[in-house]
C-alpha cells in the first residue's frame, strides 16, 4: 500500500482470535481501557459499546465497541456464538505490536492470535 501521507505518523494493527473467557459489556470496556493503558495511549472518553441484539444474523451477535484516544482510537468486535474477536488499533503515536498482541492474547485467554499491521 502506498503511503499517501508520509508526513502524518500513524500505526495500524488488526488482532484476531478465539476467546475463552466470559465476554460481556463490562469485559469489553475493561479490555479497551486496559490495552490503551498498557500501551501508554491516552484516552479522552469512555468506551462506547453496542450490542445490537436481534437486529442481524444470529451468528453475528455480539459487541461492537470503540474507545477514543488522544491519538486516534481502538475498535473491538466480538462474535458471541463463535467466541471470536477482532480488534483494530489506529493511532497517530507508535506502540509496541508485540505488547499489544500479548496483552490481547492474555486478556481474552486466547490460545493463539493472528495479527496484521497495516
């Protein structure tokens, strides 16, 4: 992908995996606040969590969430029936990819995670 704005610092990371913990609204909020703190990213608001319950396909039920950062934001998507999650970190400040993956794997009790910086 060609860098269209080389003068703008930004880092993006997708992390996906299957979770083994109980994930409810509180767990989603704690993850977003926790990963931001772990990576030294400053938030300026509380997590926004949606659970559209019944509005779409049963297999897609779960949570869509976001926490705003001073330097962009972090999104989290959870599929409850499949016990699968995907999180996207988009920041205008550099962060440690390995630390983000380790925190996420540990928090969700995931045996393994896949990640892709972009």
